[in-house]
C-alpha cells in the first residue's frame, strides 16, 4: 500500500475496504461475541453515522468520544472524520471534573458515549453547555432526554437506503484529525492537535515494521485505551495491514482473551510487560528438577542470543531443542500464535526486554510521545537491540541537542497544543519538537538515557533519574509498586506498596534486600530510608494515568508529610 500518496485517514480505510472480501469479519468484541462487523458492515455504518453527524457540525468542529474499546469506537472515529469533524478521544476513567475541564477546553458539538455509566458522569455538565447539540450513545440509555440523547442503533437503522458509492473527502494531510489530551502526569492535560498526515506517517512506519510478520489474516488484540495516542494510531495501522481486530474485555481478562483469539501482534505499555515479567518469574521460581534446569537454560541461552553474544555450535543445537520443549509451551499460554509484542508509551526496563525475548516472547521496544502521533522509532523484528528504542521511522528526523535532549522533526510532529500558543512555542522551535527526553544515537539506533521532567536534582546540583532506580527496586520480590523521592534533599527515599503475600515481611529482610540494590547504585542514588503504604497506586484513586504511568506530583502531594518525616 502506497500510504505516502493517501490524503487522509478515511481514504486509507476506503482504499483498504475496496481490496477486501466485503463479508470477511473485521472488528470483533470479546465482551459481546455477537458484536462484530464485516468490512462491508463497517463501511456502511461509517457512511450512515457520518450523515447524522453532518447535521450538527461544521468543518473543524470537535466531537468528544468517551467509550471503552469496542468496534463502535473505530466506526465513530472514522465517521467524525468523514463528516469533517475532529475527534477528541477521552478516557472512561475520568471523573466529572476531568470531563468538565476537557469539555470547556475543546467545546464539542457532539458527545459520543458508550452507555449509562458515562452518561451519569456528564449529565450535569451538558445541561450547562449550550454548544453541545447532541449526545449519541452506543447503548440505549433509560431515563435520558430522548430529544437530546439518541442511541447509535436507532441512527443506523434510520438510514436504510444509503448510497454505497465511496464518498469523496477534501480533507488534506495537513488538516487536524484529532485532539488527544496528554495524560496529565505533570498537571492539567493539554490537547495535542494531530494531523491526518502525522498519523498516516506513523501508519507507513508501522506497515514497514510489521511487513515481515504479516499473514493473510493478521490478528490484533487491542486493550490499551483507544483514547491514548498509541492505541489510537495502532487502529489505523490495523487498517493499513488489513488485520483482524479483537477488542479485549478488560485488563484483568487479558491472558484469557489471548487464549480466546490467539493474537499474532499485541501492543502494550511497559507496566504490562513488567507485571508479566514478575508473574512468569514467580511461576518459574516454583519449578524444580529437570523443568527448572530447562527453564534456566532457556533464559541463559536466549539472553545470550538477544544480546548478540556468540553461541557455540552445541549451544545453538540446545537452543533449538529448547524452542520446542520450553518456548513453544510458554507461547501456548498466550494463545499459541504470538509473533510479537510491541512496547511503547514509556521506557521498557532492559532486563524485562531481555527476559521476554529470551523465553520466546519477542518484544519490540519503540519510542514516542503524544506530540509525535505518537511513534518516533521502533526496533525491527530482525535486529532487536533491547537497550535501545530502534531506528527512526521513515520520514522522522531525530537529532540530539547539545544538552542531550532528543529533538524530532517531520510530518508526525503535532500541529500544536489546542488553544495554547505559548505552551506550543516552548516545545516547537523551527519545526523541531523538544521532547524533554535525554538520549544518544548509536549506529542509527536511538537510546533513551533519561527524562528531563522526572529528574531529581540534589542540593549539590547532581541529576538523578528516579525511573532507573525504580526499575531496579520493583524487581524485589516484596515490591508491587514504588516511587523514589528526594528532589533537593540530602538523600533519596522510597515509597513501597507491598505484594499481597509479602505484607508480613520483616524490616530486617527489607533492609537486607535493599542493601543488594544499593550496592549497584552510586552514593547519591542509594536509598537511605523507605516508607510503606497500604493503598495501591491506581487509575481510580488518581495516582496513575489510564496508561499505568505514575502521577508523581499526585503521589508526592498525598504523602508529602510522610516523606518529610524521613529527613
């Protein structure tokens, strides 16, 4: 597919639609097995819904989309674009004040919601906003204002005799496609305006990346919120490769869902892989005898291979046998067809990457930001370098500033922050995006070494990366979650959330294990004291973003007094 010549994201779908068997199932819900759409169903519903949307919006009007992952999500997104609107995806985990902030900021003409749960969160807001013309719900909502709130099925059924010719759209690559709000790890979220061309640029890079892995029917399992820029763009890559898409029930049922649909490709954030690493390691530690020896050998040889260390002839032979005896069985637990995981949305710990690749779960680490549509670079399957985030996608320019900051230029870079000209000027200079990340380029591969925003500065002026230390600490068997604190303090301290079955761990054991971690840290990086809290960091309590990143400022704000007692 020549993505470079495509004008907009709707055109991408139409081109692919014309190539496909129209009756082939394209979109599948694993929560409701009857909720599935063929390519033809998807096409018809996009056209029908766009007709309805056009009644309420002008070109460039915003349409808010609040829904969990389901087939109607993609249909709605493309319908908004076909109607010349701009999609504003929003997390279902938000509370009323979050929605009000975003609604006031982007002033949507239409709000799409999945059902009653989301309606309850916004019903008090919408009565006060005269710019909202219609609420469209995927599921029927009882006790709603029927003149103002209409369900999707009713709309689709009202357009029986629709013209099935491919509609023409004048939208260009430079036009806005969506406004995606940042996760708010540092404060109020900002609306990032992404162009059709920016996301198409990512589709081109994603297509080239996945080309060696594609089959006649490549299956994707999607669970990361589609309101996140990473998964939002992935859905268009799924179109570009004509994949079969399965929407997971929930994160709790992810492993079960992998068995249900046997995906070949799956995208996720580092937290998922970290948890996977911990669970697999915990299961390995319970093995004994021959089984334990085989697993240990698999990890050892696989680690050597992924780090490009030379294997002897005998080791190569043994490694081939272990493919069948160990790695095939591990892969079977994840549906049996997995070709690759793709990691993005944050830094993947090197040890985690080595381990997963070693046991037969190929994991490609990439790098990006919401502001870059979002992918900048990614490791290719045929040359994985686990301590890097791979070479830049075609069309993306990357350079390192004098102070080490990573700068990015290209069509993938955002148009700007919505209604925030000054904020835009701070990060966009002469076409270059200042990412806030620190890195180096080695043999064309980009390596992330630090992050400006998360850096702890000591009273002596030294810069410390808390993430690096946290990645070490979370490998301790008693640690479920951790945050390192100590900006402008004489030493660093840690806040621990303990693993459920380690709640009774003794102080002496904690300190003994901390000593082993501290041995590998410099003097200024050592953890001198610690704090244990019972409450997990979660999306629900506002301590994590919907993509499972720590909201550092929120956690620090909550436990500030407790931290201060450690000094």
